């Protein structure tokens, strides 16, 4: 089981930012910005953005609906970034598709996570 599947299963503790029947969002253990939340599907069905197609677009849509909801709840009106690291060369370390929400001063910098 990958680390995110273990978090979904409750085998590894996490600080949850959002949860519904198919989406989980947790605060990143190694934050790269004042607000750093990782959104994932509960099911390990895709590795990264490259795997998205018409057959699985619904869960991606649900993730982005959750992102917008959390961003509003947290009052991120100054803006935020959404990042998907796709592949090792892009810095991907967990092979369970996820989207980073970064906000705050550092999140607005040029640096990639
Ligand atoms: P990526 O490098 O895009 O694959 O992102 C994986 C992210 O998961 C990194 O930012 C890690 O800090 C984060 N991460 C790894 N393990 C945990 C954990 N147990 N709880 C919260 N975040 C984690
Ligand atoms: Zn997984």
C-alpha cells in the first residue's frame, strides 16, 4: 500500500483539511508554503495528471470542486497555486495522484515544490 493509501485507511495519522466519500485532503507533513494541503482521490486509481482521461475525469472534477471549497473556507482570497508533480523528474515521490494547494508568501514565489 502506498503512503497515501495508508493515510486514507487510517494506518498513518494525518491532519485532515477536507473529506468526503471519494476525496481526502491533508495538510502536508513537510509544508513548502504557509498553507500546503494535498488533495487526493481516496482510491489509488491514477498515478499523476498524465493518466487523466474521459473515463476518470469525474474524480478529478470532484477534487477541484473540493479545492475551491477549501480555498474559500480558508479565505485564500490573495490567491493560491495548484501543482501536480507528474513523474520523478518533476519531483513526484508518491505514486498516488494528488494536487498540492499552496498559498501564502512562499507559495507565491517562483520556486517549485
Ligand atoms: P510529491 O512529491 O508531489 O509526490 O508529493 C508528495 C507529498 O506528500 C510531499 O509534499 C510530502 O511532504 C507529502 N507527504 C509524504 N508523506 C506524508 C504524510 N505522512 N503526511 C502528509 N504528507 C505527506
Ligand atoms: Zn495509494
